[in-house]
C-alpha cells in the first residue's frame, strides 16, 4: 500500500482550508504559468503523509498528488522546454522495468487466482499505479527543470521538508522519557503508515544527500543550511531507535569520507573509539539489545525483533525455491498471509526475489547501480562545485537506500522515497548543464580558428612541408 486513500477523521479547519487553497492555486499556476511550481509543491507535500490527510475532506483532495503531477506534465506540453544536452539511458531502463512489473502483476493475478488487474477496482493495480508515480516524478522534473537556480530551489525545499519532519516528530514526542530505550517512545511522525523505520529511512537518506554540501565553495549560507539540516536530522535519527538507519548512517559517513568529504573522518574516528561515551544512553541500549547477554555457558541470542526478521526471511526463501525464475508475481506476498499477520518480508531484496524471481531481483539491483552511476557521473564530470556535490549527495542517498532496504520495504512508500526520485531528475538536469558547459568551453576555440583570416589549414602546411 503506497498512496491508499485513507481518511482518519479528516476535519475541515482553517489550516486545512488554507492548505487546500494553496495547493489548488499552485496547481492552476502550474498549468497556466510555470510548470516547476507543481514540482516545488510535490517536493514538500509528498513526505508529509499525515498533512495530506487534511486534504481528503475536500473535493479530489485524496487525488491531489496525481492532479499536481498531471498539471506539471500538461504544462510542459503547453510550454515545451529546450532539449537536454544529456539524455540518460536509465530512462529507457526504467520504462522497461515498469513494463516488467506490469507483466509480473498479471502473473500474480493468476498465481493468486483472484481479480485480474484490468481496472482500479483491483487494489493491486492501484498500488502498482502509485508505485509507478515515483519514476514519473523524475520524468516530470526532467521535462521541467532547466537552470541551476531551479535545482538549488528543489534541494533547499527538500531540506526544509526534512526539517519539518523533524519538528513534527519532536513535537509529537514532547513529554516522553528518552532517558532509556522504550518502544513506546517511538513514533512515525508525519510519515504515517510508513512506520517508525520508514521515518528513520527517510531521514537518513535526506541526511546522506545534504552532507556533501557542507564543503560547498563560495556559498556559506548553503553550507550553513546543510549543517543545520544534517544536525536536526541526526538528532531525530538517533531517537528514532532504528538500527538499520544507524548502520546506513555509518556506511554513508565512510563512503563520503573516502570519496570527497575528508572532514567526516573526524566524527567517524570519534564514534569508533568512544561511541559508548558519546551516544545517549537510550541509543546505546537500542544498539546493544540486538543480542541478549548470555548466561554462563550459553550462546548469545537475537532479540525478538531480529528473530522475527530471521523467521520471515527463512519463509521467504522457502517460497522463492518454489518459484525461482519469475516468482509469485508483483505485490502478492501481502496477500498470502504466510507468517501470522505479517504482510512484508522485512527485506525488500527478498520481497523482489519472492515476487519477481531471480530476474526481478537482478533488475532491481541493476536499477540501484544505474541510479548510483547517475550521481557519480555528475560528481565526476561537473565543473561547477555545487552541481558536483549534488551528484555526490545523490550517490550517498542511493547507498543509504541500499542499506535500509535490507531490513524492510522502504522502496514502495512514496513518503519515504519521493524526494529520491525528484532529486534524480535534478541530477539528470545537472548533468545536462555540465554537458552544455563543456560544449561552451570548446566552441570559442573552434570559432576563433574558423574566423581568423590568416589561419592556414593544417593540410596546406603539411603539403608545403612535403614539397619543400
């Protein structure tokens, strides 16, 4: 379930009316004036799942994401943009992957023996449509964004949104006792049904993206902004008590320190040597409770949460062996009720393995590698320092997503990964700007040689030398 039309006691208040009016006006401006306005609204609105609930009380409020995206795409048709200097091959791959998932959706219908995915009365088709919306966000950005200023605007809005998530989480947690670890202190914040681990995954991905910007040149305000966002996210990340997010944060710190941001070696070294003294007591308790302390002569055991994951993974592997090539079909595991009330394998790679087989898993891993390559391409080829660091931040974001999906499905939730796809569009546009910059540097030399009346062709010089 991704964008289910949930309406938990939606009420109409002044704030709800103001929010709805703002979104409607934004949609009209997107359609009639500037297409990028819709992208700006979506980059803020999509992670705030519970905020979007307030729109459900109004006409078409539950469909506002689809409407905004449609307005952006129509706006780009009415006011077409210039072609990009860089055309990414990943676009063809993503289109093919969407078609593969659709075929797998039909495979799942026959496997389950249920309703065929012909119309949106089938909830699996609805979930598929909502899942495909995320790559469409990248497509919409590529169709809309053309300037560095627009890219920076989206980056800043994504950072502000993560701070808004931090504020909402801390506000909801106010008054709780964080002196020691307790499951009751955990909260999903404004990310709704993505859960506590979904909140932590969103924050660690957002932190991975902004961290490289702390070394951006000639822009101290942006550098300070990146530090503030990373700091606020890290505080909430620590008290989300998500061990998968802790691991992802450690990996991205090492990745960024090795690749570019050498200053990050300092906190890595401090944490490695003195984490038991630096980290809060509750966080240390959460980390150390993964294994129980054994009595004399007894082996350490996993805690209940980790044992449940191992049980789900074992069951997923049993199901995979029955359908190793094509799997049971896309979005089928939740329908099978294999292990109690669990509807997820708690490992997205295993979910792909079970539902789409070896073929689907290989395609998903290839997708992650291609996304990583897009970020690294911009990092290594952009002459502009800011664009280069945006590319590195996106690569770190994909590394974080790779880690957190080892412990659950974080890929199917639009409130977790919407900005990942929006920023992919920005990375592609940044690569186009970098390509245009390289072409402009080459043009003056060619032009000056062509226009110089005294210039002697190289072929003539070689001929004169030959006859002399």
